[in-house]
C-alpha cells in the first residue's frame, strides 16, 4: 500500500494539534493579517522515501511553555501516530515554532491596571 505524502502531512498536523497548547498560523499575506489561534491545525509538509517519512511542522505554542520539551513532545506524538496509522517510519520530524501566545495572567499581580 502506498500512502500519499499529503495524507501523511494531514495525519502529522492532526497529531500535533491533539497536544495541549499547540495551534496554527492561518491566513494573511506575507504575515500581515495572519490569525494565530488554537482552533486550527498546524501546517505540515511530508516527503516519502520508501517506508520513511520526513515531516516538517509549523506550529504556534502557548508561552511560557518549555519550548524544547514541547517540540520533543510534538515529535514523539507525531512519530507514533504516523507509524500507527500509515505503517511509515517518521525518520525526521522538524518542528518550527513560528509564534508564541502568552498564557493569560492569573490574578492581578503583573497585570496592567
């Protein structure tokens, strides 16, 4: 069975989106007017080489999350889901964190009054 790269990319984007505080940039031209939200899946590209996949994800992350640990969680989850659903091995998963969204301030300490 051959799995198209576009299907692997959609699976990878969905898998990344399944994790808390991972979202996508969408819309806009040259970055102007782009909406950044957690209601949309991140974007993903995939290339297939035999039984191996190389995946690139563009994600947004809630901040202050530990970025390296978050990227590692995304890589691990995407690798597992792609393997389980397609039988392909995700040999490389590149995670580009293109934006950060500050977590809401709790209480009034540090808030502008």
